[in-house]
C-alpha cells in the first residue's frame, strides 16, 4: 500500500512532483507531494515485494530524510528491491496492482503502465495486472485530495524441492520422497 497527497500550493514539507504511475508520466494530472518521484504504484509494488521476502519496507531502504533519494526515479529504487528479491532465491510470477483515486482516470494509461511494469520486472504482460477504482467520493482519495495504490505479488522459490519432506544431512539436502527434484539445489549447496 502507498499513498501520496496532491499538491495544493500550501504544502512546504515535501516538493510537488509530476505524477507517474508504474514509471509512466501521467500528463494533466495533479502533482503529488513526495521526496522521491512519488510513484505510488511502484512504491506499493516495492513494499509488497519486500513483504514477500520479509525484507521490511521501502522507508527502511530509502528514507525520505536522505537527500540521496530526493526526486529519485522509483524504477531505480525498484532495481535495488529486485536485487534483494533475487538474493532471497525467489522469482516473481504475477503482480496485481490497484490505483485508488477519483483523478486521474487510469484507463487511458493502463496498457502502457502494464507494459512498463512488465519490462521493469522482466515478466510477460500476462503476469501483470493493473486496475483502478474510485472511492465514490469518500475519504481523501474520493475527495480528490490524493492517490493511493495497493499491490499483491506472487513469488515462488527457485529451489523447487518440498521443504516439508526435506532435511539437511551433512550440509546437503535430502528428500526422502524424491531425492532429486531437478532444481540442482543439492549440487549447489
């Protein structure tokens, strides 16, 4: 989940940034207040990925108090998160992304966002879903004061042996039901 407030000219804590969703500039949309580029969709995606590997959250890795992340492109931050995902020996199989806002309308940008997120993650477009909803005028997003997003990710372990029936013996993995599951994980250990 991520959220950013729209700039209304009265905010001084964070600068106003042109809106980007999934790395795609959304022309004619309200500016967002953010330390980085304010891409709520990529921010929610990064937090979901980090959550899947028990890696904390993006605030831990990229604090808004660090000037190094001032107006940084969220795709650059995503690359760092993807390095942590890779080190966790998992791979991403599907992502489902939701934008929650009255404005902008996501429909005209949906396929470009899907294509870009798929490219950033190295996935086929069929493994990336982007959808949008409004809150029927309720809450801060419904009143047009900001935008939020949610991300759900499916990751699978790279070592495809059954952890429930495997055991470690003398620093090697043995699987009583099927000693070789084809992953070559035993040979690598």
